[in-house]
């Protein structure tokens, strides 16, 4: 099965998210674009921030460029359109402006390479993606990254492909473990009760931190963010509190401080989606052993995990052993090595 078979006729906006630089994310992107050529589809592409440069800025290694075919719609910086070697039809000069200039939506009039750089915020990506669909795209692909505002958020994209690889660590088992942790976070589910989910949605839309008790009573706290606000939150938590809803990020420090003050209480930490949770593998395992619960308002739809057995740091894994090891850990997720098809 090809990656496009997981996508076509099912989703209109997806993201390809890399766990680290040089995990082969751009190779995955080019593979999907190549597969789309054999389908009756108009594809569009953008990214969160800058990508598509010929050299990786950090490692100075060669990077695969984004190769697009005639008819492909894309959003990128005005600067990169001026530098492009292909003929382009300008569809719209958007009102989205980054530190490097305006975002332009264009359409390729011939095949060739281009640098891609979209808005740096989820809101900007969502707006530009909708515009590209309005211009006739059947599928929008967002090139994202976990170390920035993540396009894996279901508030932005309908499904996600996660890219991982040898660059994460010289030890294959550690790469698998780090990937497992990220997938574990991505697997967090919503609360089963629709009534409670509706209260959670309203709480997140209202920003800040909100408490929900077992009788479905709602109390919005007078704080804008959970950061350095654990003492205020702890004062408001009662024996009846069941859900602590955070509209923003949730860190291990906040979780620890709330647990230490309320250990033994049946508390569930809730965020909009798993991209808002920032905890390490060790911390997550500890919290789960302590009985701490985590829920999300919007679940992430993970389509596949792509692997890159090669690292630009000069080492590599045996491709078959790497894929076999990944398959042992991820039995219900497609593991795809795009280099096998090349």
C-alpha cells in the first residue's frame, strides 16, 4: 500500500510532521507528491515556517528540494517566488506577513523545484489551507515540525504522517522509544461523555484554566495561563473537582505541582489536543503510574509513521531491522520506508 492510498478520497488537509530535522520528512513529502501524479487530484502544499532550502542550516548537509509538477498549488514567501526557476501563476497575495515577507499563493505552470515557507501560526496555516482548497485543490499537504507550532493539531489538519529516523539517536532502540513516546501522546483520547466534551470545548474557547466538577459544575479561574499559576489552581480544586481544562500548553512542572497538592484525588488533565502537552517519556511514565489521567478535546489522527535509517551525522541502521523493530512496537500503524521505493 502507498501513502496516497491512506489519504485519497478521505482527507482534504493533512500534515507531515518530523520528530527532528533530517528524519526524511521532505523525502516523504516528495514521495506523496509523486504518487499524486497518478491520481486525478489537484494537490496544494505549504509549510509552517520555512522549508525546502537546499542546505540544512544546522548541519550544512544537502536537503531534498520540494519538486512540484504543473498545476500544483502552493503557498510560500514572495521572495521565493521571485527566486523560482519555474513559471508561476500568482493566485493571491495574502494578508499574511512573516518576518521574511508576504505569503503568496501560486500555481505552477511547469514542473520544477521551489522553496516552501508558509505562515508560522496554526491560525495562519488554517486560513491559507482553506484558500488553496477554494482555488481548486483536492488535497492540501502541510509540511510541519514538532519543535514549532505543530501542524499535527486536529484544529488545523485532519490527519498526520509522523516522520522519524536514525538522526534521533545512534541507538536504534532509543529512536524507537522516542517515537513510541510521541505516538503515545498522539493517542490520547477525548472524554467519553458528550456533555462533558461540550463543557470542555466551551472552557477552551474561553481561554485560561477551567475546573469541572462531578456534578458538571464549571468554574473558570481568573488566570490567563497555567504557567506559574499552580498555587491559584490548587486553592480552587475541591474533592468534587474531576477535570482541569487548559486552553494552552501543559507542562510537567504544572502537573507535578498540582498532583503534589492533590494526590489521591480523581483528577483528569485536559487540553485541546496532544500537541499542547510537553512532557518527557520518563515523566509521562511516572505520571501514569501515579494514576494521573490525560484527555484531549480533539484527537490526533495518525495515518502512518515513516522511517529514515540514515543519519547525516555519518551513521545508519540496517533498514530491515529498523522497520521490523518499529513494526513490533506499532502493530496498528503503517510503517513506511520511502527509500525502499527508490
